[in-house]
C-alpha cells in the first residue's frame, strides 16, 4: 500500500483560515497605526498654529502698549 504524500482538505482549510485571520489582524493594526499617525500630526499642527497665534498676539500687544514714562513727560519734549 502506497502512502500518500500531501495534505488533507481539513489541514488546507485550517492553514488558509489561520493565514487570512492573521492577515486581517495585521492589516487592522496597520490601519490603526496610520490613523494614529494622522491624529498625532493634526494635534501637532494645532499646537504649532496656536503657538504662532499666541506669538502674534504677544507682538501686537507689545507694540501697542503705552510707555507711561514717555506719555507723562510729553510737556518736557
């Protein structure tokens, strides 16, 4: 009697199922990492824009403040 070399149908189905299950898990992890990357980039952009806005407001406030010493000593000028 010859011994058959090969896989049974059940072994092939189990192997293919486990391969695709692992593939789905890996793709899910990859897409979550991409979403997390874009989320972090968006938060970083918001923080940088807020720093820029605060700097501009700071410069505007510094430029438009009154120098009281010069203001009160105008009659000497």
